[in-house]
C-alpha cells in the first residue's frame, strides 16, 4: 500500500498552509512513506554515504563541509541518517534530527546493521531542541527545508545553534524547478506555472486535510532568509548532470539534467 493510500489522499489543492498543518502533514507523510522511499532510493543514498543530491554529488568529492574530524555536526532532516553515519565514519561527532519517528526507527536499525550508531533526535527544524552555540557545522541534503512553512525560522534556528565560524550547508530542489511538473520525461520540459507563485503544493484527503506539503521559495527568498538570520553566503552550487549518469530519481533524469539544474546547494557560515 502506498503512502497516498495509507493517508487517504484524494487530490491536490493549491492553498496556503500554516506551520502547524505543514508539520503535521510532513510527519504523517514520511511516517507513511519511509519504507517505500528507502526501498526505492536506499541503494542511491547508501547506508553510510553522504550524497547531496540526485545528480550524485558526494561530500567526499565536494568537500562542502570542510574537514569535519572531531567537529560536532547537526544533520537537519536526516531521514534514515546515511549522511550522519558517513560523518561519524570520517571522524565527526554528528547528531541526526528528523521529524519522522518511522524514519528514525530505520536510522536506528541501520546504525545497528552498519555498526555506526549516531545520536538520533525527533524534532522539527523550525524549533531545534539544542542550546545556543552547540554545533560546529550543520548540514541538510534535501531534508526539512523544502517542507516547512517558515524556512526563515529554520535559518534563524540553525544560526542560533552554530558556534561563530560554523558552517551551514543545505541542498534543496533548485527553485526554477517549481515552474515545471514533476515529470522526468518530455512533459517535464514545459513551464506549467509561475516561478513567482509561492502557493505551496498540497495533497489532501477527502476532508481537505493536508497529507503532503511542499513549499516554494525563489532563489532571492533563500538568500534573504540567510542574510536575515545573520549568515554569510559563501557559494551556491548548482550540480551539473554527470555525463553517462542514467539514473532516474523522481523528477530528476538525464533528459532534464542536461537542460537545467535540479539542485541548489547553499554554502554559508556564521561570522
């Protein structure tokens, strides 16, 4: 049974969704979809690997976090936590945070299976349950940020828990992808809606309750949220689709990847 069937999803609505409803929908969705997601993408993300995006960019090659040995690292929206286990393997001291209890159960099981157990915390990214200045580095590979109604709060929270000089690097859907349908084929090459329309994508059940929510922010919105949080933007990485990579991962595909970016990675630091 799919997550849509488990949650009784009946259609799509374009309407505003506040932080409470969005968080509730995301928790329900990832609890319901965790097993299917890992069955489909577990091989892509690995058990103890740090893959930034469907383009296949790995932290061991990109070095966006720098040398993390001995550093305390917070992974925001960890899912089954393969990135945190990789971080532990290279000498970091990671803490893996996610909203979904079911994803964290898989993270705990994979920690036992790999022999790389990391601390797991269940919480939302808009209210991090950590003291000021607790971490040297924070990271997120498609976790939390696209699914929260108030991403500016996430940026402020991450800035709060970082120590001075700490890095915050996160990957999200490239904002221009919002204009296109989530289709990896030719139909996904045609603009369907305005880049400037920030109305979230919402799937609902028969009562109108949100069962899945994804929020859009423009490139400028992301930069403004970072600057307002007191962070310094060092780089925006737009990974190119590698030659010869034939993987289709949801809306990502060689066809689309050859024409426009699918991922934006924001690299920042706290002064």
